[in-house]
């Protein structure tokens, strides 16, 4: 692909403009090709003709959506009597996107195309024509997904915030433009395996692709962010949400459940999504003396029979050289499948339900990096153990309102290390700032924050903090990554700092609300 002639803008960014191979049309019909932007020439045209010029690759660029160079377009309406005319050439379709180079960023794609290396080596770039783009970054913090509405002539400058493990908001004048950081991707694309092509994250966060002659599969990982297998939990304790559209509903597609009972008997259940048995569940070898398939008319009837069986966390969906411990495996086709069909994954979740009884002090899926999580059925207190690093508890449901409008109640008992809560805010100028609410030590109950008027961090009593900084807005677009899992929320409790490596230290969450 051509990268055009090199130009440099006022901010020092290199640009690649196509200056040759333009096409002139008169009233929509091709009149001349191989035109350069600097050309001057004579021609005969009808009175009141419309002259238009665009690059020969323009239509392909609009289809490709992310390309290495840009071109200009121009049009002029001639009145009778015109002898000389200059056609003004402008950029009508291309936005400029850059991603700053970082040792923590492994690759960046926009609209499914990997960005191109900039000449300076300081950033990767692309020219975008999608008018609704999807950026995907593979980073040391996990997979970062971003939606943005690209606009012609605007430079969208992205960079990684390595301190927060997220993306910085692009440095541009937004006007009415909006950007959505960390849109709801139903499943990490790396969990889609097998024979798949054209895998794309759409603007609404859904994932589309096509099978390519053999079966493909999507699965839920059964390991935590540290790579350790999860504790087995009964099937009826899971909240399941599978929403997948498969092009050919006659093809047999199904979700495998790999189970084990208290006696160690292992079996498999297949929930059919499409095909002749859609909505029904087949089970195989689920009783000691059984060695045949049994059909259940619905998932509910299957769950009634096998809901107390444990979901296996040791089933290897990979191989002995590269194990992949997974479950809830949606298989698009069986071993005889040889088709090519499109699919759309809108939802693919399997999360453990909160314990029954009173509401837990915090949702258990908002607890990260801990083991042996239990909920007291009478009080709702949540108890867990550390697992080699500082555990995290966060509020996943937040609103963009001032911090003074929040009612906060945090009561966490933890003696193994100093602990605190990070609150991610925007000041009156829209700049990011972090407040640290201390829950232990000499500053317990106080808040530390950077004071721009003094040019330094200050530590204040909570009331004094609210009086001075209570108008700051709570961020809703903060994302932190735990392995491949995005944590989108705020009010992050840290059970220790980066030096903490304790294992088996107990902490109890008696209250954790910010609303």
C-alpha cells in the first residue's frame, strides 16, 4: 500500500499525502486519470458542468476504514463563460489517529487494521474513514477496547496511562464528539478459538466473526488473574448469560458444561443453542452406571437434576503443552462441521451469584485477587483471604456526579497491611486527579489529594476535603486491568501496596457503599 508523500504538521507529526494518481470526472463521468495535485491543464467541457477530483484509491480507503495515507477531494461547479478555474482540494474524509509508543503496548488495531509505524518511531498511526471506530490495544495490563466517533481533519492522540493501566483521553477539541472507553465487550476475543476469520469488535461492543471450514469455540476461563484455578462452585450458583446469533440456525451449536459430583463422577451436559435440539440439554455419563446420552427438554429441568454438581475448573480445553482450563464452552459446530457462517456474540457470561440471605456488603465479583470468599448469611459481611498480592475491592456501579453528592460507607477490617481507597476524579478544568481515603494508620479517615493552588499533595480531614474539593466529579470511565479482566468502576480499595505479597491474610468487608 502506498504511504504517499511525507509532510510534517505544526505539531511535528509526519503525514503521508497522496499527490499523484487522481481522477477527474466531468458530470460524474471519468474524463482524465493520472492527475497530480500540482497539474495545470486545458480541457473542453459542457456549459454548467460539474468537475470533481478524487484519488483513484478513495473508494477503497472508505471501505478499508484504516489506511496508511490520505488523499484530498475537490469539486467545482462551472458557470457559462468560465475560462480558468482552480479546484480547491480538501480533506473531507480522513481522521488522523496516533497511539504513543510504549513498552507496555504490544499492538494497536483500529477497525481491525494494525496501525502503521510512524517515521519518528515515537508513535503508530493510521488515517481513519469509519465515522465510528473501534480501537483495540494489547497491553501489559490486558486488552483495552475503545469506541470513538472519528471526524475528518481531527487528530486523535491516544497514549497508555501506565500508572492506571488505561488509556488517556485523546488530546483534542471535542465539541460534540464523544468517546466511550472500555465499552462492554462480552468476552475477551482471545477466548474465541478454532477456525475463525474476520473477528471484529463492533461499535456497540458485540463481537462478530466467521467460521472458516471447521468448528470454532468460545469459553469462560477457569483461572484467576494470577493463573491459578478457581475454586469449584455448584452449577446452580452461577448466573449465566449466553446471547450468540449464528447465521445458520440449522447448524448444531451448543454450550458444554463439564461437571463433577461429590463422589468424583465426571460428566458433560450440552445446552443446544441452534439446530434440531435447540433449547434442550443432552447429558452423557452423568451417573455411575450410565454410559449413554439422556435428553432434557429444557435447561431448567437439567438444572433441577444436576444443579448441585460442581463446575469443573480443571477441564483442559487446550493441550498438554499449552493448557487452557475452561468451561461453559460454546461450540460452533461439531467435529463434522465444515461450513462458513457469520456469528455475533452479544453476551457470554458465567458469574457466581451472591450468597442467599441478606445482601452482601459488596458484590463478590467486585472482589479481585482474593480466595475463599464467603458471605455471612445473617449480616452480609464478606470475608476473604489474600492470595500473594494486594487484593482489590471496587464499586462497579458509579455515576458522574460530584464527590460531595455521594454517600460513602466503608468498613473493612484488615490488619496485615496499611489499606486505603483510591477515588478517581475530574477537577473543574476536566483534569484527572486521584484522592486517597486512608482506612488505617495515623491518617485513618483522612484524604490525600493534589492541591493545584499549592502545587503539592495535601492531607485533610474528610470534612475539610469536601469543603475544598467536593465539587470534583467522580469518573465513570476509569478502567483497571486484572490480567485479562477489565475493572470498570471507582472507589478502589487496596489491601496493601505493590510490595505486599501476603497469602492467607483475612479481611472482612462489613460495609462498602458509595452511591
